[in-house]
């Protein structure tokens, strides 16, 4: 079996994702007794895409950001440092209980203490990711994309899954139609 990729594309890889931050205690300490944490911008899809971008392949990230958020700025700076182009709407936070980027707390484990991750996705802005927010004709037609990487998580975050009467996230279906 051979795989032939589309020629003359601006992007080797495109990922659709919900970005967030992870904090991890320094020096392998457990979360409950730590005071110092390292913060990283992360998502499963951009972690995969980092391999391609660090090998010099052009990568595009489609996501959503919280408007005027220092966490959004941190994420954008991180994506730039990983040589990734990105685009997506900026969604207003709303009230204090409104939108935010996902947040997880990771204990890397040490010795007999196994690793654990506590995810907090309440109010996650990635749930608003919508195919209508992107110029897919430009991205796939004019610019060109060779490979699209999607995970099941992106579909699971979809409003369409949680509220079937809302058709908010059709991106995976669109990508499959274009394949």
C-alpha cells in the first residue's frame, strides 16, 4: 500500500483542537504538598503536531481563544515557539463563570506514587469550535493541506454531542468529505 499526498500545499499537517494549560509540580513533588508549579500550553493534537513542526514541516492549528485572556496569549506564544501557524476566533469570557481555556493539573508520579492528571474542562472555550468560524475554502483550496489529524476528544467536546438539537461542530465531517 502506498500513500500519495497532495502536492504543493502550504501545510503538511492541520489539527483542530481545544488548547489549554497544564500545571505540574516542580521536582516531582505531589500536587497536594506543592507550592511551585510549571505551566505548559498543551493539547493532545498539538503535542502530535509538534513532531511534524520540529521536523520542519509546516503545521496549522485551528482552535478558539478567550478574548483578552493572558492564558490565551500564553498559548499563542507557545504555538509560535513550536513553529505552528494558528487561527481561530476570540470568544468573550462573559461573566466570571464564562468561557476559559481548559486547565489540568498533572502529578508526574515518583517512586511508587503513580502519575495522575486532574482535568478541569468546565466552561471550556474549545466547546465553541465551529466550522463556520474558518474559511475552509481558503485553507483547503487555496493554501492546501496534506494531512488532517483529529482525535476523538474534539468530537466529544462538540456541542452537537451534548445537545443534539444544536449543530455546532461539523469540522470532522467536513474534513472527511474533503479527503
